[in-house]
């Protein structure tokens, strides 16, 4: 198993400077999004190294979870800090007076899943357990070798209407979109920098569906210290927070419709439409919560283009409307082809039961 961010614990950061250093909150206009939704009532499973709830920002955000190794446990220990950082990006409450780290969905709840054990099957067990214990979003900021129980657990989650989100992986360690992000039905997340441009660390490929901030992301790491990190781990947690916001605002939406809302409202970057760097575009929190996104028609792809989600009253018509309709059909055909191709690749017998390499990006202290 490999974690998808390299972390740098920060020097004793002053509390009142932390929020300003979370540049991704301003980039995503989180303040405006929080006037619409803060993720109330949504349980988010974080499959990672565990979550330490002892910081002021996380104390009320984390419930009893599970540890999927021979020792067992409730998931609320984290000697590495990676899982804590991901959970904080999703659900950190901040501190009184507007200080401290703030998550994308600060009223959501974290279900900690300690799966980073060296055994790929632990991830499958954690996903399945999270489904059985009520998670509506599952965030996976790691990659691993192909393992049949992981695919089976992802399919179980999707069948249970859970939104499953995973990072595409980091260069140069990954050469293609990572597993399990490349599994059909998983919302595969790439990364962008402070300017909204493709982050060089982010793997590209046909399975990329959306992009989010992934460079110099501040969160809470090990020993209740603030830390900054770069990698698609962080982008994944941010999108998981966005999914929690949407699920709270629109509880009637199915998991696939939540994914469609996130991708259809993303800000298109790079080549028009879906591309291998940005997917359908860069996450737009406010649009995801407020745009008029018609429900997908029967048999239509969930991850629609932004054009297909044009607000009612769109003035395009005549030949322009016909072009959009034809383009939509072509996009649907291409999307189905991609899904079928991904499934063929995902089920190849590539899993190697030999010991896995150690995680990358261990803490570098300043």
C-alpha cells in the first residue's frame, strides 16, 4: 500500500494563521458553500492509517471505527498522521473565533477505518465494514495492488448507494491511474495547484473524473501538529468533503447522482470536455450545491459533461441544440467504452501476494 501525499509537519504554527494558510478554502469559496451546506448528518468513512481525534478541531468529529489487522481496535489511533490529516480536510470543526483547521464539510462525521496494514485485503474489509455501519461516503487516499476482495467491497458499496472516492496516484511512483481509483464506479480524483492548473504530481489517465487542490495543503498531522502536504491524497479528501456537502443538501439523490452533480458542475479546464488531466474539470463547491442539474435520463452516463448540465433556460437552440444533443450521445458512447475498458483492466490477475513496499512520503520535520 502507498499513501498518496508527501507531508511536511509545520513549525509550531500560530492558531490564528492556520485558516489563512488553508488556501484551498478560498480557492473553492468554502465560506459561500457553507452557507448552503456543512455536511450535517453525513457519515464519511476514511480508509487510511487511522484517525487521532485528540485535537480541538477533531474531538467532536470522530466516532468509533475499526482496525483491520490482527490486533483490532476502534480506528482512533494514528501514529503516522496521514489518516488524521485526511479526516481533518473533510470534517475539522475549526476553533472558536475562526481559528484552527477547517474541513470542507465541518458538520459531517468521520468513521475511521485503519486499513494501512500491508495487506491489500484489509482495505476490502474496511470498505465492507463501513458500508455495514452506515457510511454514505468512503474516502480512499491510498493505492494498492489489485485484490479481489477490494473490487467486491467496492461493488457492495456502490450497490448500497455509497459514494466511493479514491486518489489517482502520484508521479513518479504510479505510472497509471492507481488501484482502486481505476475501478468502475469509483470517483477518481486528480490534483491541481494554486492557480487551478494540473499539478505535476498527479497521475493522468482515462479514468480521471475530477480534480481538486493537491499542492501545499495544510491540515492536522501526527501528534496534533499542523502539516502541509502535496499529493492526490489531499485532493481526494477534499472531494470527499464536497460529496458530504451534496449528500447533506440533497439527501434524496442517489450516489451516482451525487457523482454526476460534482462532475457536471466542475469547471472545465484543459481540452474541452473530459480529459486525462482534469477529468470533467476542477471541483466547484458552490455550483455543486446550487446549480440546476437535471437528473440523468435512463441509461445516460452519470458523469455527464458540464454542457449536459446547463441550467434551465439555456438560450442555445436550433443547430446549437442539435450539436449539443449529438455531442451528448457521443460522450455517452465514449464513457461506456471507457467503463468497459476499465473493468477489463481491473480484473486482470495482477495481484501479487508478496510483501508490499513501504509507504512513500514519510514525515520530514522542519
